[in-house]
């Protein structure tokens, strides 16, 4: 089992380009200048969406872990080098701020995740919380953490603010199935946290909060990611903390690797563009031009929540 974990760990470093780098994982820090062209902040309004970050927040209650071994007896190899938050840092965060974040009982009629899954008997973790890149459907680095007693806001905040503290973008779209509950006091809670977790101090980033049932729908790729990882839950729930983290990190990395290397994204994009162009050519140009004009106005003014969303249906068809 130890040999398997070492192999997975070395494979992870190799895929990250750190296998033979003397600086190790410390030298890896993507951001502006890596995959964003110079002058991206001054892009034209019609191209700004290219630099918009889409995030999806969610919890998975299938990925539980039983109390079978302490961390001292079963430590992990990747201590904050992959997708899970560093254990010591995460535990310290919970200890410092768990009592400061008062979690109101959910008033949402359809999503009871906030009030559910509080049974912790025999469990070291009741699941995991994660933030995904919703545009590409991949796991974000250092954006996964264990749920200690259900879907608590302090846990969700740790992965959300922990991810964004080093990101400098102009627009960020966030989707969460209990956004109506979580977003009520999220900025008030942020003010209580460590200063390094305070984001958007200069108010240059525009945030858009959505519930997955409303357009745009960036959230829908996250359940597909969970369906990929859930089959390993029967094995990982019996593992020690280090083995489980390393195993889940490996599977998350495998998912990301397949998404980026095996999917022919450019070919598929060209095919869909061709289909769209063929469909558009059969429509009345007067109608499509009018709709594009409405879309352009909405994209500029939607932050005030007064401009009607052109993606939403205005009429209910007869059954």
C-alpha cells in the first residue's frame, strides 16, 4: 500500500512538472502572465467573458471517513501540494473561527444540506467540501477540505476564500445550491477571518452569485465530477487520514488530467460553432440582431439586477 501511495505521489509531481525541479512544488504558481495575455484587464467588453472565472461550490456526503486511524499513525505525503487544504492549517482555522461563524438554520425549502448530515458517530469526516472551476469542470488546487459535522459555512468559507486569496481577476461567477443562505453574511464572515483570506480589498473584482437552477448554469459539471469519484468511497472510508487524502488527490488529479489531455476540446468547439452557425443562418437576422443587442446591454448592466435576463423564458408554452 505504501508503494502505491509513493507511486501516485511521484506521478502527481511529474504531471505538475515538478518531478526533477530542485525548487519542488514551491516553484508552481500559475496566474496572470501564465495563461493570460498582457493587457487582459483592458480587454474589450465583448471579450471580457474570456477572463471571467466560473466557480462551483458543493459538498459530497459520500466521501466519508471512519475513525480507523489517527493522522500521526497515517500521515499524508502531499501536505498541501494538491487539492486538499493542508491539514494543520485547516484544523487551526476551524479551531479559531468555528464558534465565531453563527450558522442560522436553513430556511430553504428545497435544499436541506445545511441542516442535514450532522451525524458524526464513528466518523472522522462526514464528507468533503470543494470548489471547482465550473467553466472546465476540474478541481481547483487547495480547494478541498473534510466536512467535520455536515455542510458548515466555516468549512465552505475555508476552501472558497483560501482559493481566491491569490487570484486577481475582474469578474468571478460563483454557483452554489444554497447560495440564498450562504451569501447572506459571507462578507461579514470574511471580515472575521485571517487577513490573508480577505479578498477584493480594493473592490476591483465584481462577484456574481447564482443558484444552479437559474442561468447561467456553470454548476452542472460538478455532479459529473462527483459521479467519477464516488465509486472509490467504499475504499477510502476505511483508510487512515493520510492514505485517504493521497488517494483522493490522485483521483482528482486523474479527473483533471483526462479533462485536459484526452478531451479534444478544440475539435469539439469547432464542431459546435459550425452547428451554431448553421442554426443561426436559418433564423431571421432582424430577430437575432435584436436579441444580440439586448444581450450586449444586459452584459454591461446586469450588475444592477434591473436589466432583464435575455436567457430567461418570458412565456410558458402550452402543454
